[in-house]
């Protein structure tokens, strides 16, 4: 057995002990990082320049130029020991999907990926290159997968999302859309199509148990370009003129939707009036669709394909050991993200001319978070408590203020985005105003408004809350804004499925001297729930409620609290053990009344039977059924 093969084998064996303590996952990661280091040369500049004679360009010309000019500085900045802070699962995922390969062989170190992305974004702006590398390497931020895949490479596909309006909905008339969709599909981003709306009229009639009229869009063409009271008036006029194709009780239609949700977790629901009534791009036109994950809502048309580039901040890295949250550092990092994403908009290659039009006319971006549940867990704050709601609001207010401030500063140097004139912000109306919400006195929003009035904004959209399903796994955080699906994560290796118990929970139990083999086995047997454990105090049980042990209304309330600080929308997953039509209706009516743009992304429900957790057969069946879910961390958005 070679040394490299032995390291792979040893890492695999050590990782199987992760259910005993999450530190084993770090230890396995350190062993696997040694394997990575044996595979690839240590000096970044040597590595980059070794590709210069490749038949096809590997890196962008700008990156190669920067390396030639600043090789010593770049080599000195890289800290390879930081690879040892990543879990085994994270390194395997990086290797499988993100790190460069030479055929089947690993050809890139993790720190090289971070540096090439930083150079790919900032080029010869060396200070920003080094700061971006440092924040990536320290796991304080993450760009979306397309940027991690392609940053610094000859292929410059960085956008995460495209929102496309097809020419028509029948096969013959829609055929001109096919080449554009094919080009978008090949550009590494997800595609959203405009095919339907859920206006407020529908929700009111659902609430009142009224009738809902269904129209052929060819006989009622005006509806798709209206919202709010204009939609209501035109809709009722079409009803009076008997343009209706058919009518159905709104609740009967809802039951059909609810049946689909129970069986598949979808369709995703968004509220057209809430989207368009709180639209930063109101001067461009009506928003008719979102992206795949329901957090991107931008104007698109037959000649303009909406584009968005994403990044997220890793919230647990801003939490101090004493439990305080570092808002000034979050503010600083967010401002760098705005500068970075604005650079990416200029650098990217766009797959169609219509996508380029949108990218440069509105310069939209989406900055969100990952690891919110981790912050609450490490701080021992119950997910739906007043303390959690306050911190949740503060975090998103910080990101919002920093984003606006940074975009204004860039606009002062480079000018506002092309469609600035006539926008709500140009008229003094920000997203927070559209919610009729007030800001705290933590930041001087009055001074910022005066600054924006003077400079304009460089970007029409700044914040959005994405799922972060892929990148959260890479950086070791919980997904986006979601609560823990379970306190036990199951992951798949070649040798089988293994479990890892949530580090915040283990830390809380260790602080109280309660982390024992018996407690561990009971947590595994209960599929990650601690609610039935007699040795665990009630305050710990409250903190570590899993997603299905929380009231979905509480998740809506948290979303509504941060909503005023999110320019676009939120990938809001609902967790409902048994989603009956009545429960789904109650939750969605609450989401709609709360002003949310996205009513729900996926609706997750519990399986009929619990799978037996690995390694605890003697206890199987003794756990409570409320958290009988095992998370597959390989799921990607």
C-alpha cells in the first residue's frame, strides 16, 4: 500500500468514529488534507505557471499576469495549515466537485482554490485579493458554486441564477426559446421560467372560501402584466365578461396544490403582489418569476434575461467565545462582498446577449447567510425565542446597511447602475420602507439615505437569502436560515453510512458533564431528537429542537422579521410533520399576511417509518418519532 493510499484508508476509518464525537471528523479531515498536500506542489506560483504550456488555456490571462508580477507576495500569503480545519466530508466534497483535476487525479490544493478565486475577482488590486483570500481561507464568506468552480479560470461563468421569460407556452410558439435556454443551461447557473403567478386575489378568496376563476392567458392577456388593485379590477372585469374558462372553489384548488405538496414537497409558492409591491426594480416592470430556489426576484422580459450573482457570509465565524456576535466584522466583510460581486458582474461571460443586458442594466447581486441555526445553537438561544428573533433581525440589518453603504461608495466612484433613474431608491424609497418597517439606532440610516441621494446605488438588488445547500457543507455550517433538520447528520462513504452528532449540541452537553456513550446512543436512536432524553435539562431541549419540533408559524415570523432587509426574497423551507390542507393553508395565509414574497420553498414532511440509525440496533425503536429524519448532506441546490 502506498503512503497516499494509506492516508485515504486511515481518513476513512477515523471518519467512522464521528458519531462518538465530531472531533473525529476534523481529525479525519486533517489526515485527508495530508493526502491532498502530497498530491500537489506547495508553491502557488509554481503551480499556476506549470500550466502555462497547456494546449488550451487553463487560467485567465489576468491571473497569470498577477502571478508573474506578485509571485512572492501571493506565495507568502497562503497558509496551508488552514486545510486542517476542514472536515473530512468537506474536503471530499471539495475534491469531488470543486478542486481542479488532471484527468482523474487531484491537481489543486484547497488554499490554491481560494487564492485563484480571489485573484480571478480582483486581479491586480492586490489588497482586495489578499483580503478576499484571507476571508475565504478563514471560512468567513463563501461565493456561490459557479464562482468557486470558475474563479480565475479561462471559463468565466460566475452567475448563479437566470430568470427567463419564454416566448409562449405552447410547443410551436415557444421554439425560439430553446437555443437561449440551452445556452443558459450550459453556463453553470440555475434557470427560472415565468409560467404562473399567485396574486393576492387568490389568497383572499382562499381565506373567504370563495370561487376562483381560471382563464386561458390568450383570452385574458392583461392579467400577467398586472398586480395589486389593477389586477383585481381587471380580473373581476374578465369575470363579468364571462371570459372565464372554468371556475373552481379556491379551497378545492388549494387541496389539489396541498396534495402535490404532501407527495413531492412542491410546488414552491410565491406571492406576486408582495413581490411587486416591494420591488426595487419597479421602474423596469412587473416581476413574473423567481429563480429555481425562490430567493431571486428580478425583472425579466422577452429581451432581458435576469441574472444574479450570489455569495453568503458564514455566521458562526462572527460568534465570539463569550457568546457575543461581532456585528462590526460582519459589516466589514459584507462591504467586501459587495465590492467583489460588483467586480464579478463586469468580469463574467454571459451566455446570451439578453442576459448581458440585464446584468449591466441592473447589476443585481444576492448576499445572504449560512449557519444561522449554528449561531443559535452555539449561543444556546432557542430558535424561535425573542432573543433569536432579535439577533436574527440585527444580523440582517447589519448586512443590509453594509450592502447599501458599499454600493453607494462604489457608485460614487463609478456611477450608479444604468436603470437607477426612476427607481424607488432614486426617489428615496428603500426596501425597508416598502415594508413600512423601522430601522434601529444601531446604524445611522438617515446619513446613509443622504449619501445614497447624492451618489446613487451601483446595484439595484443587494440582498437575497439562498439555500446554501452546497457551500454550507463545504464550510461546515448549517444550511442558510433553516433550523436543524436533525441533531444527527448522516453521510455516505464508500464503506457505508455514518452519523455525526451536531457540534453545538455536543458542546452544550459537555459543558454540563452530560456527554456520555449512553446519551449519545439515545440521541442516535431518537434520530437526532433530544426531547425524550431524561438526563438532558429542559433548557437544552428547547435550544436543540429540530425542524419538525418547531411550529412553522415561528419560521414565518423569523422570515418576516428579516424581510425588510432583504431586497429580493428568501428560500424559506417549511417543516411540517403531517401537512394537511388546513395546516398548509393556515401557514401560507400567515406568510402572505406577513408580507413574505416567498410563501414556501420546499415543504418537508416526515416519512411513515423511521430508518434504523447506524450502530444503535439495541436501542432502535426507543426514540421519539418527532425527528425521524436523516439528512443527506450530499444534496445540492
